[in-house]
């Protein structure tokens, strides 16, 4: 294990794991694999939105748990980096905790839950609410990198469609939504066009996050382990969500604000609080919510009278056994 | 066959030095025209520049055929690259994944691999050794990775390079990418960057 060099950003971050695993190369992957992934990343950056094939490796976790993101992070990360990992916006879920500890052990890097302290952020299905900066790299875990896959199952065909910039089928599919439901019903993994050329899957982030990708100062890298694809969006690159002139792209909105921090501008998760219909809406981005609460913001604690207000009769919400 | 003692040393720490050089190239490619210093190698075989050698050690291996321009060939350089990178050195630049050229004798950009529309990543990354790089003056760069415009001065290039570069852009998604090197400094121009020589 190489010596770890101190970095100013570590001041408030968790110190590097001194119990780093021995017997592995730095950041787990062997050097030849890293070179191959690094070359793929560079091509991805040079061809924004194009899915570069790469020789995805077996990782010590199953496909679908972020093998693509982990391989990209392993190829990019260095001892000076501070890593943050989020899963659906939260730093404290199983997937996020384990990936963070994986790199703390195999690379000895500092980790953090704070968006502003991180230099590399690996994410499953959210973009942090706090705007990212030029000094950060956002690594997405991607299950299905091919936006056209549900329309055309053959790889040879979708590759041709991308080569010829033939995206009619995608527009027809969005139009069918409008014809059937009056609006485009895709709410996550909403297709985007990158730099006016490639249609790209933004990974299953809510469409709420799509506008954040547009001209983002941070570099965005995407890794799909099972599907063996890497792609990228360079900083300050145009990312446009597909839409129609008469049906422009819109994002989700809520009547509520966050029950914990009162934020009215963040993506909210619905949390069921009892078996009587009680529920609350809280920020999906746990760090954003915490920073706001630390700054003194407070929510209304949730709507405990939700059931009453919506006039759900008592006998329908109580468990049936007490009669 | 060169004796082992003739081969200049590689990275002091192959793992972390490769990572640091890659990150410099990644940021250079993501933010075209910005300068990055890679000082991991001091003693490299002529005519390679320290940054050229560092990029090769970080990215080139047995999977990536390398083409050396005629004025970049020397026994020291070839032995160094064969030994540290294990890469095949090829005679035909249209089959190379990486190429090392000098700015003054840069061969026509159209002779390198540009990839094809289905697999545009099978193009050549050309490492160009220049006589000087400076930001804030010179060429005006635009494109992905650049907020508005960025300025980069490149010294020691033969004439006509930027006319050929203007023909490279419309090939997108195909086309070559450039890594510009000056001693221990590097910058990159991906195929998406447009270059204007003079701003009114």
C-alpha cells in the first residue's frame, strides 16, 4: 500500500482508513485493467454521450449494485481524493456505505458525506441538490446504458441508429405517451440529447435532476458494469431533455415542502409513518437536508393529520382484528 | 539490442504516478486548453519530452499500437517504450491507437485513424510535442468542456495544422484527439473543440 499524501480538503473529512486491506492493488483493480478503463473514459469525454465498450471485470459485488460505477471510480480515484457515495440521494444506505468502505479499505482514501467536501462522488440514481463545482467528478452507476434498448433489443441495430443519428423511434415513443396519456409519462431515466448529437440515458435519476446535467461545471462519468459501457458528459456541455414544442419538458413538483428542513426546492421522498395513512415528505438528498437543518431551517414535521384531512373513515384504517 | 542499463527509468511509483498522470490527461481532455504539469519523469530518452513519456507510461500498453513519427524515432525512445509499455510499434499510422509526433513535422491529420461512425473510439490519439504552450493568448477555443471561450497559444507547429483541425471537427463522432506537450506540461484538444486562429 502506497503512502497516503495529505490533502487540504481532508480537514473535516473522515481520515483515511488506517485498516486498509493489504494484498490488493491500490483501488482493487490491476493496472492493465485501469489503463483500459482510463482509455475508455478519455474516449468517452472526447465523444460526449457515446457509449464506449470496455472490458468490464468481475467485482466483489453483484451486477446491479454498481459494478460499473465502482470500476470507473477505481480507475479515476487517487490518494488525494475525498470520496462521497450516495444511493437514491442518501449517504447511509447499504449500497452507499459499502462502496465507501470498499474504497476506504482498498485505496485508503478519505470519505465524506458532505457534497462540498468531496472530489469524487459516486451516485446511484440522484444528482446532489448542492450545485457541483469544477473540482468535482460525478460517477453514475448505470444499469441500462442504451436509451434505445426498450425500443430496439438488437445491439447491432441500436449501434447503427446512433451512428446514423436516427432517433425517430425515440420521438415516436414519447409521442405515443402524449397520445395515450396527454403527457410524457417517463419520470426517471428520461432520455437526453448531449451536445446536439447523441441521445443518452442519464441513468435512472428522476427527471427532476435532468436540468442539473445541462452545462454542469463538474465532469460527469457513467459506468455500466453488466452492459460493459462507459460514457461521459464533459463540463459545460449542453444536455437537453427530449421534448416537443407543444409539450415542453417539465420536472416534478410537490405541494409539500420537506418535513424535516422545510426545503421547497429539493426532490422529496414520501415516507409512510404509521398504518393509519400518516405520511411525510422528506428530502431524498440526506446531506442537503442535514446541512439545511444545521443552518437552522426547520420543516413542519410532516402532516400527522393527513388521514383525517383526507377523510379516510376510521374503520378502514384500523386493523381488522379488534372487532 | 540495448543493454538494460541503457533504458531510462520509468515511474518511481508506477501505480500512483500513472493515476496522477491519467487525472491530468482526463482534466486536460475534459477542459480543453487548460495546462497541466506532469513532472513524474525527469530523465527520458531523446527526442521524447518528459510529459510525452509520462502519458505513454500511464496509458499505452500491449493493447495499443503506437506510431512514432520518423523524427521521433531513436533507439533510446523505442527501447524505453517497448520495455516500459510493452506496446507494439507500428509503421502505419492509420492503425495506431497512439502516435507521437513533433509539431514542426506533424504529418497530415487525415492519415491517422479516425474511427468509424459505429465505433468512433477506434481513432488515434496524437501526442504532439510543441515548443511552447501558454494560456490566455493565441488560439480561441470553443466547445464542450469550455464555459465560453478559452485561449491557448501553441508554439512550433507547422503551418496549416489548424486548417486540417477545422476539417477534423465535422467528422464527429469520428476524428482524432490531440494531446499537446511542452516539456513537462500538457494540454488536450478533443475532436469536439473548435479552434479560431484570429479573433476580430
